[in-house]
C-alpha cells in the first residue's frame, strides 16, 4: 500500500529533500491521511464483530487441552492424487 501511495503521489526514486518539489509531499499527505483513516476504520470495524468473553476463552482453552491429549487423524489423501 505504501508503494502504491508513493507512486500515486509521483514521488521520485532516490529523491533529494533539498530539491524535491514541495507539491509532492503535499500530495503524499493528501493521499496518506485518508488511506490511513480508512484502513484503521476497517480494522476497528473488524474488531467490533469479534466477540469473545472470559467464559468463551476458558472454554476454548479446555477444548485445546482436551485435543492435545487426543491423537489426531492423519490427513486423508484423495483417490485422485
């Protein structure tokens, strides 16, 4: 994503800050802040749908511990393989 933002802002490779056109960092900022806001909003939105409680967590730990003592079946190969 960072590379795409630099390309979209027409940021030159091996740029020298002393000779960089002042419009380029401004364009980069105008791209960076909205993209960052959207990505963080998506992340927080995903976290909002993640439901877990102490009881759910403890139940998951019990199931993992129970599975740890049980032998696992090897993966079944398909007849086409």
